[in-house]
C-alpha cells in the first residue's frame, strides 16, 4: 500500500511539473509573439537597395561610384576620399571623435556611418545636406573635406583618366558631357544606396523569433517600453526626424563634450533649432563608436544611460543598459561581399 501510494504521488508530481512546464513554455511563446507584434508596428526590415526616383541605381552607376568612393586624387592634398572618413572595414565610420579632412583639418562633427544611410531625411548631423548625392557633391569643395577650390578642377582631374571617361560614358549613356560633378555625385550616391546590411533583427521582424537571443528580446522590449523607439523607429531605427539633444537635461552636462554645439541652428537660425540634431540611425551602432555628434562617448552602455537621462528623464539601470545594448547588437548586419573588395583605380596613360 505504501509503495503503491508513493508511485501514485510520484506520478502526480510528474504530471504537475509537466503541466507547469507546458504553461511556462506557452507563456514564453506568448511573450515572444507580443514583442514581435509590437516590434513589427514600430520597425520594418531593410530593403535590398535604398532606391531613389531622382537617381535610379544601375550596376554601371554603382560600380563607377564604388571606384569614386575610394578616389583620393580629386582632393586638394591628394589624401582625402569618401573612404577616408567612411572606411568600409569599420562599418562605414572612421572611429575618430571627429573626422580628419585635407591637410589634416579637423571636421566640426563625428563622421556617421554611410551604411543604411541613404534613406534618411537628410545627411550630416545638422541636416545641411539633402541627400547622399548632395553630400557627395558638396564634399568636393567642402573646406574641411576634399577642399577643392571649384568643381571645374575636379572635372578636369577626372577627365585626365581615360578609364574614368569611358566608365562615366557607360554609367550615363546619352549624356554628351558625362564627366561632371553632378554625375560624380549620382554615381557615389548610387553606390551608397547599395550599402544595406541585413541583420538578425530583420530576420526577427520577418517572423523568425529565434533570430534574437532571450536577452536581446528583453532588451528590445525595454527599448520600446522606455521610450527609445519614440525617435529610433522605422526601417533604419532612426534617421527620420530631428530632435533636440537634451530634451530633459543639458547634454553637455552628462557627456565629455569639449564645447557646446548649437546643432541645426547653424542651418536655420531658428532659436527653436538650438541643440537640435538629426536622430542617428542605430543600425550597426555596436560597430561605430565613438557616439554622439561630437564623438564624446566611447562606450555603448554609457551612451544608452546618457540618452535615458537627457532625452527621457529616466535613470536607466545598469541591467537595462546592458539589455538594450544587447538588443542593439542584433542590429549589426552583414556587409555585402562585393562591398568588401577594394577596387583598382585608373592610372594616367
């Protein structure tokens, strides 16, 4: 009797354990589904190419743009190319607090990544470039960038290379004078529009719940529920609006900023735009320190904590900062294999 009773009790305990396990697994699945549905309302997967009606991407145009992205000989001192401030091997950012232009001139702000950047509302931290094409063109005569005196000088140098003349003609068929700075900008822009880096987060948004780890899902929920997604949302997790840096607290009180930057005010001269910057894209943010417009913060968790204080008025705990940072690592994407190869540039014949 005793042994039989023990067997029955053991069987009952086993059934109870299995029941709780099943309920726990079902609850976990429900939580994952809820997080996925919430995320799908706020974000969307990356496209294959960031298309433009004004500058349709073609293989010929993007191929030429890739070469021009590395071309240094059209800069004042012969050392500056797009790739200098946006090296592909560093996920399209240079790792410096502020970029270095011709004759070692320091740029006013940190160089953001060019990956997944062509679909933003504008380029540069203060939105003084309308598109990647506009940025490519204006950088040629930008004093702390390429530093050329005038566009005609750039065109003259490019026309000195027979291979470039032929490549421009193929990329812009029917154009009687294809070697122009406008076409230079279109070619570089077309290349940059192919710099799309799909990540585990994209797989998650497409329904693959296991694409993120448990910690990354927890971090995603924290990211959404603490208010981070109020600005960092959409396909690119940012890049679609301007926002004051320091909505609740002055940003320079919490960073290592060497000077106060008035941001977009320099463009608009509108008092309301003081300390306003474009909300940066967070894709590949794990790979592109230092952070903020002045590169004043080196650590991702520290940046998350500061954003909580100055933007949301929240004291984000160290655990929450770790969880959010783990989620942000799920935004690290794969660089296309063809982008990783460095092109051979033309020589003068």
